[in-house]
């Protein structure tokens, strides 16, 4: 595949290409250009050229363009999903959910275009009158991870474009192809050249020059805390706007008044989605004493039944992890949990899976301690660590005891318990009797080490526009 810059699908200036590996069997999934500084420069130039016309086009026109893209994405969802599964590893069913989710995001932004037209004006005795315009920022940069590439790309594209900005997007080199295919679909649905540009390449060679480029006015980054910190450091003092959507270590608190079987089934389904590689996956299960044993016993019963296989096999409940380093990290975390005294129950790999695939059977870890060093960091894989808590106060204390603050959930039938936890949990989003749901209608962003700024909901207006005040004397 090729990069998307201005009106062209193109190779990198260096002519070098990077092979993308199918995580299910190690075979080549495709190739993309290895972009670098010169490619970033071309892409920012194309975005700058496109900005004037795009920012001055009626918001309804921008909304309609997104709406047409959504229509085409829905029509081509199977094709896009297959590309995503081949490079990322997730089951086709989940890949299709993600692609359709991206279409829903564009529909949301298409509909919200009308919100951008309203300015504010008022009579100001002694000063005349004033108006406040909402204006786009200019060229924005988006840098995204590999785990939910299409959905996260859609969050950033939808918000930046509907507000009249132009965008240079850099997907992860671990999963760039479905995002390129998404861009191509958008071009076919009438997006003018240069409004969206996609540069493929790694963080050091393509990401770093992009965030440093002086014509980039805003950076929206989703990825790890470590890279987020590096970007914040590199851009300090530049006055670029920054949104950082970083890692998560979400707690899921299970109270004694819920059905332990239903709660355990929900926890397993949530944690195994995308093979546990989701920022808002429930990564620490904090279960109150009275329900703990029944909850754990259900997980012990269901984990061996989990079918692991290629994402393209409809029987697979989970596919492989996306990459080898990820797999090594997860296996090490399981060993370290055991070293801390946890008891591990593992699922099994069926015979016949490729030895070159990054498959990782799910692991239940019981008896995890509240002060576990392993659980103070994000485990990006199908590990289900259970921590026993005496009461809600203790559960909340454990939940808040990490540097993360992305999502959190409380599972209870008692509204007073839900309210208490929702107030006390340190997170950008708190779910009650659900987890990991991120409809585009509500803002999403983290607190503490999980970053700052949010996208979706109405937050996108603040995030992607500036206010300009004009005061006229009389
Ligand atoms: P990562 O931080 O390694 O990479 C993310 C992106 O940053 C990639 O495109 C990479 O090429 C780029 N990058 C790396 N170094 C860079 C640099 N110096 N300058 C500019 N760009 C650079 O993260 P990952 O491994 O791709 O993704 C997994 C992480 O993302 C997990 O921590 C997960 O929790 C997090 N995540 C967060 C959210 C959220 O919305 N908060 C959503 C999904 C994933």
C-alpha cells in the first residue's frame, strides 16, 4: 500500500518500505512506505494548502462529506475488517464492529456540524458590541496506536475535519493498512485532496518530525504513557495544543448484590475483547469478599472453554496478540504475578496453531495483592487479575492506588453504592454495570497519568477550535 499525501497515493521519498506481519502466523500481511521527515514535510504542506478552502467551506458541506464517508465505510465494512484482522490479529467479528464504530463516529460528527455555526454576540454598554467566533486551528497532527487503529483514527479525523481543520495522521507501523484503506474510502467519498493526509512510518522517523513541525498547531496523541511524556516534553514551549489519550489500568469493582455468574461472564467477555489489548479494558478485578469465591469459581469454569485461534476463523473467541514484544511482556507479567503469590489458571492453546503466531492463552490470577507491583502497571493482554476487598471503601482505595485514571466501573444494584463509587473513583469515565463502552456522544479522556484533554461528546469543539473575539465600538 502507499501513503496518502495531497491528491496522491505515494511512496516515501527514501523509497524504503516496511513489511507488516500477520500476527496469527508470521506471514507478510502487506507493505507500507517507511515515511520520514521529508514525507512529513510534504504532508504538512499539502494540509496547509488545503486548509484555506476547507476551513471556509460551509460546516454542512464538511458534515455531508463525513456522512458520505460513513455510508461507504458501512458498504465496504467486510473488506476493511479483513485488512484490519490480517494486520492486527483480532477476530473478524470484532474488526467489523470496529469499522462500523468508525462509521458511527463519522455520523455523529456529521450531525454535530450544525453546532459549530453559532457565534455569540451581545450588547456591551460602553464598549459597543462584540462577537465571538469559533475558528479552526489549522493543520493538526494525529498519532495513533495499533490496538484500535480504525476507531481511534475516526475519532481524530471526525473531530478535526468537521471543525474545519486539516489533518496529518500517523498510524502505528504495527497496523497502518486498515487506516490507509479508510483514507482511500474517504477520498472516494469526496474529501478534497490534502484535507486528510496519512504518513506511515515509525515513531522516531515519522512521528517525531510530525509533532515538531512548526506549522502543526495541535497534536492529538493516543498511545502509551511513555510516548505521551516524550511528546509533551518535545513540544513544551511551542504553544502547540496537546491532547494526550494514554494508557489505562481500569479497575472493575464487583459488589456482593450482583449475580456472580453474570458478573464473571461479563468480566471475561470484556477482558478478552481484542485479546485484552484495549486501553479501557478492565485490567484489575476488585471483588468484594462475600461474592469473591463464587465469582472466581465461574471464571475457573469458563476460561478453559475459551477458543483461541486465527482471527479469520469464525470459531475463535480470541486471536493472537499483535506483536512479539507484547506477548513477551504479558508472559513475563504472568510469571511475576505468580512470583508475588498469585495462583494462575491458564487456558490452553489448541493444536495446529502456527508456532509463529503470537497466541497467548488467557490467564486468571487469583490471590493478587492490593499492593502488587505488577498490577501497578498496565498489562496489555488476556490476563484477569482478581484482588479481594473487604468492603467498598477498601475497593475504592485499591482502585485509585495506581498512577492511571482512564476508566473504572462499579457493578451493583444499589444506586447509593453506584453513586458513592462514581464520585470517588479517579477516572475520566465511570461505568455502572458496564465497562469499555465509548459512544461518540460522550466525552472520553483520562486523568492522572492517563493524560489530559478529551475527544468526542461536545469536547471536540473546545479541543479543535479557538475563540476569536471581535469588539466593535459604536
Ligand atoms: P506507543 O506509545 O508505543 O505508540 C503510539 C504511537 O506513537 C505510534 O504511532 C508510534 O509510532 C508513535 N510514536 C512512538 N514514539 C514517538 C515519538 N517519539 N514521537 C511521536 N510519535 C511517536 O503505543 P502503542 O504500543 O502503539 O499502543 C498501546 C498503548 O496505547 C497502551 O498503553 C494503551 O493503553 C494506549 N491506548 C490508549 C488509548 C486511549 O484512548 N487513552 C486508546 C488506545 C490505546
